[in-house]
């Protein structure tokens, strides 16, 4: 069947079987392999993407469920000129990227959190990433990276307001 949706801000049309998962559509049909294939049963968060701004496990959705909706994958997250964005830089600087398998999902979990809650507590960050398993870092570095990103974005917003006000 033909599925039409917005993928990383671009109108996308793709033919796919109705029983294909969103994860397989992204990775195998569309070649976006930044979304990782982990447990396949909704428990690890490696396959996380944003669907209309909410964090979802793409292994638990069927491709037709995204029709008419907005999907953001890790390929849709970048800074100016295709460089890493501030969250990605902070993950690297904080030591939150070790094997990297969990990283795309954790970055998207961080982005989803900060879009709803720009100034989260560490407990709120921990809760927001609770569906994303990381076997390497012990999570502290991940929480640090998201916290620093929130603080930096708050400062920038503050400056922008002063500047424009
Ligand atoms: S691969 Fe989807 S939650 Fe693990
Ligand atoms: S960095 Fe290896 S699983 Fe998280």
C-alpha cells in the first residue's frame, strides 16, 4: 500500500506491505539505519523515533500508522551545516556515547523531553529516558548531557529575550 507522511520534514511517499513495522520501513525500505534494531518487543528504546513530537518505539508501530503524520528520526537531528547539534555534542563531551547503539534513541528521548519541559530536574530526565536501555554508561553521563543541554538552551533563550526585549 502507498503510505504518505512527513519524514524529517520532507513529504515522503512509499509503497510498503500493510504489516511492515515502522522500524523496518525506516531501515530497510528507506535506508535510514540510524534507528537501531534492538529487542523488537518494545523494551529497549533503540528504535525510538518521534511521531508528532512524541517518543515512540518504531518496532511497535506498523508503517501505515504514520500516514499523514510527522516522523523524526536521528537523521533529522543536526546542527547548522549538518554538524552534530548541541545535544549530540554534549553527549560526546559527557562520555555518554560508548558503543553508541542506544545513542540515537537517547538523543531523541532528550529532544522529546526538552520540547515539553525545557528545564527538567534530574529525576525528570531519568524518567524521560527510562524506556531507553544503555548497557555501557550507567546513565549518569546521559543525564549530565541532557541537563547541560537544557541549561545551555535556557541561557540562550534568556539572551535572545534580552536582546529582542
Ligand atoms: S527494538 Fe524497539 S524497543 Fe527494542
Ligand atoms: S553506549 Fe552502549 S548501549 Fe549505550
